[in-house]
C-alpha cells in the first residue's frame, strides 16, 4: 500500500505597503488589516484537514500569516530559510511604468529567462523542492503547510507540472493567501491543486503579482 501525503504551499496575506515598494526580503513589512483577515480565512480553510506540520519563511509577513493556523492546529511553526522570498536586485525600489527608463532597471533586464535581475529560477526550484521534501517527511501520511511567497510557490508548481520556468509574471496563479497543494503517493507526486480561501477579500489589482 502507498502512503498519501499532502504538502500545502500557502502564500502570505496582503502586506501594508502604501508606497508600493518592492519589499522582497526587507524586514518590517507586516500584514495589513485585510492581510490579517486573509490569514484567518486561510486558517478556516484548513479546518478538518489532518495537518501534522507547519513551516514558514522567516519573513514577518509569512510568520504573521501562520499565526491563525498555528492557533487552530496547536502546532509549533518551524522556520525554514528555503521558503524565503526570491532575491531581487530591485528590492527597495518603487517600480512603475516609468521604471523601464531607469538605467538601474534597464541594465538588469538583459535576460528574462534566468532572470538577470534576481535569483535564478532553477535555484528557487532547488531550495523549494528540498523544503517540500522536509515537510513531506515531517507529515508523512498526513498533511503539511508551508507558508511562503508568490514566486517561490509558483516556481515549485511550474516544476511540479513539468512546465518551463520562465513565464509572464502577470499570469501567475498564486494570489494572496492562496493554497497550492501537492499530493504525493509515497515520494511520487500525483496531483497539483489550487484554492483561494480569501477570494472574497480581493479587490481590483490585487491579483497582480506581489511578493
């Protein structure tokens, strides 16, 4: 008989970011009030799931998203650096349509397939795969939740579905507080599914890529 294990990749909720900074790995970017509501809805979505292990990226917004789930499940949160946001050389900048004329931006845009402005897609996949393996082992025969960020989750999904890693950022299916679920039969991936527990809180523009 095979053992079925599910690893859920939960994206964090909305971040308070009035200046629209590309915050990346910067500290002190916390969930907004709506982001807190999103985290609560995500925690409700897991009601009835047999979650045995809870992991989080070490950044503030992911740890805060994990809190409602931690309280419901009465589980410790294990911080895993491999779940962290991807490195990005535009971190700390406020990007807009006019940014494409900024020399600091232009000189980094020479290779969208790697990408040249940030952590290589292959490197993101490698660390996410290792984090998923650890989560799967910790929850063997049950379910695990890993709270992470949009691009790392999207890269893990693209790799799981055997799709090319380079992509259009505006076509990522990984909204705020969404859940991408990987189901395994022993070590073999059998299915990938997607859900949006906080969809009722989305507003115009919120589906655009964040971090």
